[in-house]
């Protein structure tokens, strides 16, 4: 059986379009994956869906597909994405309306809000979900690959899911193609997904820094793909001539990304051990990978629970010159006094001085900066208070210290995320093909 080539077209909701389009058109792919969900993304999508303020799926979905799906369909390739977010069925309907000749499937069942047990413990704490009763806006289980495999085996050209394990999006087409059943092969497929799920992070993005190997043409990073053999070994690479760097170092960085315990990396499909993974640079921008080991199949799914966190307000204003820090601190004092005294607000303000100590608040700067951007924020459950803070920050233009400029302020609905577990027997994934 020939190797299977799978690429990544997005590693998060705001990823670029051109790299995916080039990969779809010139990469000779068998499958292309768009991984578009972060922890808070689905909670915010749920709020949009239920409030009617926007779609419950990723609004950039159709833009991503317009430059990629026709090329993938022409070569009988498959496209998978979790851009369905809180409403994969509606996303699938929209895709089908645009691409009538495509066989489009939605994977449902990750929404477990009705099955949620408020007595469940919040992971990493001694608290329970009942502590947030009345504020829970979403609950989505990280599904595994099974339902996606079912959709692919039934002939789906496009599979749209909600919340699922990131690696599962890549594992599913590998299982469907190779008919894998052995846990060691599935462990290898999870490793493929883990290395590709963050797109160009493995091809030089997030790698460039002083003292490291230079990343060629970093403005035009090539999106990576994997050539996977039937035994699960694979090579990570990119299209020749594209920017970026795929080296043992870039792959190793991504291998360890978000891994709490390399001996027990837990995914919905399998817990695996990556501590003995072998990486070998076999050619320029080609790294051979093998050695993931299967441990056990989890009996639970992780659930991402969205909590109504009110509103987040944030604004900035910049000061330059010899006394920039002094004036930024004076401006902060003005806001703090007006917030508590004039407006009688009790919410805590977050105050940062960009250019001085915003990224390292625990460290005292060694010298006085000659330009500082003051950033002030607050969380509140009162929308009028969020508006007030924004207005006060913008008012510093004429009512604050000398030389303030570039004032901006905005507020938006805020969703907090906590995690819990749910027994797999309580979750019922479903595949729906749209007509």
C-alpha cells in the first residue's frame, strides 16, 4: 500500500490563507486539515449562535475553502476541519450549498451541555462545576477519530466537526486509508497529528530567534505535510521553494509543545508515550519520525466548559520622551481614581507598562524607557462599566498628562474556560450527511 500524504491548512482560527492554498494546489495531498479551535473559541461561538449575533461556526470557513477545496476535490482528496465549532451542521449546510458536488458530512455529539453533571470536579482544582451554576454557556467534549473515520469510510469528501482532539483530525484519514486497528499504528497517527496541528510552528514559525539557525524567507513560511507509511513511520516536510525551516530542532520543539508528561500524553483516542520518539534529519527540510508507543485507551473524554465571564474591557495610550514612564504612571493613577471614586466601581484594574515591564512584571527594568504604552483592562459583569472604562481611557487624550497619543479602547463579551471529564458512555457522536 502506498504512503498517505496529509497536510495542515490552518493551525488556529486566524492562520494565513496563502500557505494552505499553495499546499492544496501543489502539494499532491491525500488529505488537508484545518485545525481552527482554541479553548475559548467554541464558547464564544456558542454565545454567537444562541444570541443570534453571528454564526456558531468559524466565519472564515468559506474563505479557507475557496482557495483549497476545488483543488482537493479535483484530486479526490479529503478535507477535515473542526471549524464547525458550536454548529457543525450549519457549517456543513453552507459548504454543501456552495459545493453541491461534494459529499459533506457533519460530526455531531460533542455538545454535552445536557449531559453535564454539576457535581463533576474541575480539573486542576478542588472545585466543582456547581460553583458556576447559572453561568455555564457551553460544554463540549473532545471527541476522538471514530466518527470522522465513519464519515470518511462512507465516502465523505469534507468532514466538519465541532470540538474534537486536535490530533484526531489527522488520525481519522490515516485510519480510514490504512484500515489501522493496532494501537501502535494509532499511536503513530496521533504523533502525526500532534506535529502538524500547529501548522507552521513545525516549519520555522515560533522558532526564529537570535542564536538559533536562521529561518529562510520567514515571511513566506511553507505549510507542512507528512508522508506516512503503512507502519506509521513518517517524514515531515514542505513544498520545495517555500520559506521556512524543517529541522530536527523545529520538530523537537513542536514534539514537546503542550506536553505535560511525555510518558503519558493523553488524547481522546489513546494515551501514548513519546519519550522514545526518534527524529532524523534525512535531507534538507525533511525529518523522519517514528517511535510513539501506545499505553491505554482512556475511558473518559475531556470536556471544555465555557463560563460566562461578563465583559472584558481594554485600552492603550502611548507616551514618549524623557519622562514617558512618569506620565504613563500618572495617567494610570487618573484612571484608577476616577474608576473607584468618580464611578464607584470595585472591579480590579490590570495596569501594564509596555516597553517597561509588561511581559516581565516581576522584573524591575534596569533603565528608564523613553517610550511607554500604558495598557489598562478590567473584567466586569456590567456592560455599562466596560463602556465607561473605554471612555475614560480615550478621554486621556485631552484630560491626561502631556503628550499622550494613539489612544484605543474596546470591550467585548468574555468567556472563561474550565475543564472536567465525562464518561465516554455518556457521549454519542453522530455522522450526518447533508443533502
